[in-house]
C-alpha cells in the first residue's frame, strides 16, 4: 500500500511517502515559512523524491490535531483536496499519538509509557499519555501494528498541571517527547527521559496504514479536526 502523509500541526511540519511501513521519502518543512506558503509544493516535492505520482497512491494520511488552528486547517484542507482529486481514502491521525509512536520506535524496548507534549503557546502544552508496545518477536517489523493505548484524553494546560494530573499513571521511568517536552524539559524532573521529536509524517503514515487495514479509511468529507483548545475567534 502506497501512502502519502502530512503533518502541519507543528511549525516545521513534514510530509512523507511510505510503501506499507517503509519510508520511501520524507521532507522536513521550512519553519521560516507558513504552511500556506509551502503547500501543496511540499507534497509535490516529496512525491518527486519518492518517484511516484498522486495517482499511484492508495491511501492519504494527515495529522488531525491538536496544533495551531491555521496550520491544522491548511493541512486538512490540502489532503481533502488531494483525496477529492484522486478518489483516494484519507485517515486523520492524532499528532499526540504519532509523537508517542515515533518516540517508541527509537526506544528499542518491547513496551513503553510515553507522554506527548506539543507546545501550545501561552505557557501551555497539548498533552496525552499512551502505553505503546509490540507483540513478542515483532519489535523490528514496521508493518506490524504497534499497540498504542491512550491512557488520557488529549488536554491543554500548563506543564506543571499536566504532570501533576498524570501522577497516578506515571511509572518510574517514562519517555516524554514533543517540542513542548523540549521547551519545558525541567518540569518532569528525574521522572522522564525527554526525547526531541522527529518529523511526524512517517509515524502518521504507519498509524494510518494499520487503521486502513482494519477498515478505518474514510472519504474526505468525514475528516474531522482535533482542536483540544477552541479557536481564538470562539474565545472572544
């Protein structure tokens, strides 16, 4: 299955092309330019690097949130447009879940508890806590689904508040990842190993692949954003 995946929930963002669980090409975005300036050009470039065309694709995947409202909406709209132009199904994936999977894939352990913190500005983070693992003997198989279990709902709040709210769920050593984890690395103290995030598009593509195999792909009009925080226009 050939997959095009996109993340616009982070400032730089990323795009990737995967064949099943293997990455053919990945492009880390230019954080000095807005997503509106870069799309759909970045999608064209990653397809060129992978040596495939839009009509070769079987599945589309996009980060559905949380993240900055404008960037999130641009990414969703771009992939909805590609889905309508090609007739391909599309799957929305939580950026927090993709962060957890990306960190787990680097830990080289059978299972891990991973906290995802995305910088939400205003001194806050978007956050969720997951248990991630694989079945015995499948630790290195990219096409074998990882078990990604949400222990908390996505929230937005100060790092201190989030860390305290996880007190009953923390384990002696756990991983904490995302640009929010890097920015507020002093918050967890000795209770977590902070892992800088990698481009999310590959993890988004793998999560979408596993869900598509379970019948989770949808037409573009069913794609829904995960905001967590209400847009500023609604807060006034």
